[in-house]
């Protein structure tokens, strides 16, 4: 187990806004709830990034609890970098293309 800080690409903010809007559309506190789940997941990634499976080469993924959303990240020497927060029901090829563009 090796903890390391987590940073997110600027594009992740747009991903989070879309996910929050999705959850807010069917639940009054959905946006806040999704953001809390994201913060919890990032905390787990920071604590032990090796606990999460590799999905696309060196890119790993973590599931936001009780949601369809996934956090995709990669590890660097001194930190982990969040590449995207995406709906896991999307076409896998679309996800892979997006992740490739953000590497």
C-alpha cells in the first residue's frame, strides 16, 4: 500500500457537472450526493491506488458507490491523476477513445 496525492485534469470538472446534473434531475439532493461519493472515492484512491483494477492499459478505474459513474485515473511516480468521471453504461469504445485523448 502506498498513498499518494490525487489531482484531476481540468476536463474532469465538466464530467462532474454532467454527472451532478444527471443525479439532480431525479433526486433533489442528487448533485450533492454524487459529489460526496466522488470525494469519498478520491479519498480511497489517495489512500491506496493499487487497490483498483487496471482497465485500459495503465489506466485504472474506481466505481462511485451505488451509481453508474466510474472514476478513471492513472498513477504517476508522485501522484495519481483523475482523467475522467464517466457513466459506465457508455459504449466501451467511446470511453476508451476519450481516455486515450486525455492521457
